């Protein structure tokens, strides 16, 4: 039964090793020239910082939108399947179409700027496109369902009578949320945070369509190095840098999730 999973993991590990190997071997010799070139250029360092900042902002806003939505879905007394279908419905549409939809809305001649110009609120189109704002907005739209589903799956397992017991003992709604619901839903929050952050760091299509030339992220740069310049060793080095920086943030989150889960299961204090 484990053979298919083991084969899949073996293929993944072999591909990862070959990726790292191609980034440190030049003309058959060990060479870190690609990494030296990357970190010696201020634009690549700024690109890395922009990628991490955009991923962090996307995760934050996805959490702020996703948690209330997930709570409403989990506590909804009607047909919950309809709400879940509405949440996952954007997955049925291509990410290219969804991102291009924001171009139609935010573009210089899009719906918002056309209304602002027509109403006389502005003389020129507002800079809503080709910046960090449009990239974060597009990524939140694309990735927010992952956050919602991750949190809903945990909230639905929390008995509602725990909240009722807290309020019956005099706990206010805010106190009940902070001391009962939030700690019990932490595993879902951490899982959703991990998913959204990882996918935001490696996003290609949305930053490519909504970001400007000065707002390039590492994912789009790797895509261009492979598809336009055919510089595979450099693309491998950029991918390795992205992998290491992402793991440096994700692994502590995973360790925290395990400790929280053990504590909630009564397996000892963290």
C-alpha cells in the first residue's frame, strides 16, 4: 500500500537533489558562482525580500478574511455544502482567467478607474495595477479558499457546547473566542498559513499578470530564466534560494503545529 507513495517521494527527492546539484556544479566542478552572483546583485536581494514580503502579506490577509468565513461556514445551521461549493467554485476557473479578471477591474481603463474618471473623482487613472497592491490582492483571491478549507476542517470538529459552556460560566464572546475557540483552531490556522505562504512564494501567473517590471517575484524570475533565457543552472540556484528561505519559515510553523496538536490531545505540555 505504501509503494505508490514511496515511489512518488523517491521521484521528488531525486528531482530535488538534481536541482540543487545543477546549481552548484559548473563544468563538472563544484562552484558557487551562481549563488555569489545572486547575492551580490541588489536587485535579486530586493526581489527575494519582495517575494517574502508579498507572501507574508498574502497569508495575513487570507487569514483575516478566511477565519471569519470559516467560522460562519462551520457554525451554519443550514445546508453547509452550498457554502463550501461557493468557496471552492473559483477552483473551477483557470488561474489565468481569474488573474486577468483583476486586470479588467484594476487596469487604467478598468471598471474602477472608469468609474472614478466618469464621476470626476480623479483626472487620471489611479495606480491600481502593476504594484504590490494588485499582486497581493490577486494572490489573496486565488489562495484564500485554501485557508478557509483548512480552518473549516478543524472548526467543524470543535463541539459547539464548549463555547456555550464558557459563556454560561460568564465568559464574554471575546474571552470565549480567545481562550476556547482560537486555541482549539490553531492547527487549522497553522496548516492554512503553511499552504498559503508556500504557494504565494512560488506564484508565477498572478505576479506576471498583475505585477510590474519593478515588482518581479522569484517565481516569475525563475520562469523567465527557464523559458526565455534557457539558463537552467541559474534558475536552479534561484529555486534553491527560494526553497531554503521558505523552509526557514515553514519548518518552525510545522514544529509549532505539532506541539499545539500534542497539547490539545493531552500528550503533555509543549
